């Protein structure tokens, strides 16, 4: 969460054993893989981490492990409880793991139909109960429902001075434009989760990318953020990333774990939130083709090769 620097913060997967336990050997390999790709930080214990299917103790242990083994800054959420007192308790316990930033899920302080006033009142209660020295973030998580923040809510968070990171999932470049304008002069920075609008959002002033496709080819997102001002090259890479991002609709996060297993990481495809049996031969072949396409682009850059075995 660095001012004036374009950054990639992957939303981390959680590897599991075949019996459904957290696989910390695989997790350690995954951390090293992200870092080798050049990412600037890690977002642990998020929806991609299957946090809604982890106990509080598992969420705490997961955040602790990632912070202990990562060489880059780590932020984490694990914010899933329905009532405010329980949310405060879980957020305090995640905060105590030593992470660098604590992320609040925007659909927790108020229900889908409750007003911005209720959301702001409950969010204020939550942040006032947390360590004032802990940098905070926001995540427009789509599960169990997506609550896209209103301008009023965004302005409150920016003016509070407590928030520094926002994983934006609105998928609307005009909303992003408006948010960046609202947040001017505040510490709150926009990290776009949507591949298709990423380059445009960078030109508007977004700080970076924090989306699921960094679980497939984070090095390409790092590259885009390095060359975003180079109009022709950046637009070509943006176009590639827009098309390849369609694979996230195919049995995610299982398909991302399968991809990682195919490029040599010691990670299985078990998921608590999605049956690995939903990974069809067609989806596997789409991963193979995605890796061929990635190899072609990375080969032109002198980058590494992905496995293309099915």
C-alpha cells in the first residue's frame, strides 16, 4: 500500500490436502511463486483463500503463516461474521497476527438493503474498536452478496484517515473515475480487481491490481504496471489480459489450483467451496491453451515457460 507506486497484490489461494486440511507445504511454495513473479504484496485470508469455509482459528493460523514466511507486505481479512461484536472480535484477532494491514469486507457492516447511514454507523463502530495504528483496507467481496460502496461510504472511509487499500470490484470505469476523484487528498488508494478495466483505471489514478488472475500469471500484471505509460505495448498486453481473464469464470478456484499444479507447484485441486469434480476435461484443456498463450508472450519477453501438459 505505497503512495504513487503501481502495485500488484494477489488474492491468495489456500492449498488443501486431499482430505481437506490446509496444506502449509503447498502454501509456502505458493508464497515463493508469487514473490518470484515480482508482486508487491499479498492479500491473504480473502474469498480466494476460501475464508468463508475456514474456522476462525484456521483464518488466524493462515494469516500468521503467510506473514511469517512472506518477504513482501501482507494484508488479510477473514472478516465473515454476521453481527458487529463478532466481527470486531475476529478482526482484532486477525490484526494480532502481525500483518501489515487489516481488510474489512464491505458486505458485513450492513445488509444488502440497508442504507449508507447504517453502513457508516456500523463501520465507525468497528474501526473505533480496532487498533488505531493498524492500516485498514476495504474489499467489495461478492459473497454472500455484493455490496458496491456508495459515494457517501467511499467518502467516509477516505476522510476517516484510517483506510489505505480498497479492492474495487465494481467493474465500472466511470464509478472508478468518480471514486478516485472523491478520494483525492486522502490515504485511501484504489486497487482494481477487474482485468478488463485495469489499464484505463491506472491512467485515472488507480494504484494497482488485486484480482484473481494474479493466481494465473502475476508476472504479466507486474509487467503491465511497469509499462502502463507505454501506450502501444501496454494496450497490447491489456488486451491479452482481458481475454485470458475469462478463464476465471470456469470453476474457480479449482481451475487456478489446477493451473498451478500444471506449472510445477506442489498443490492439489481440492477446494472446500467448490467441488474439484466440477473441473471438466474441457476446463483442463483451456488451462493448457492458456499456458501456451502465456508462454508465447513470456517467450517474447525472455520469461519462464509454463507446463502445457494436460
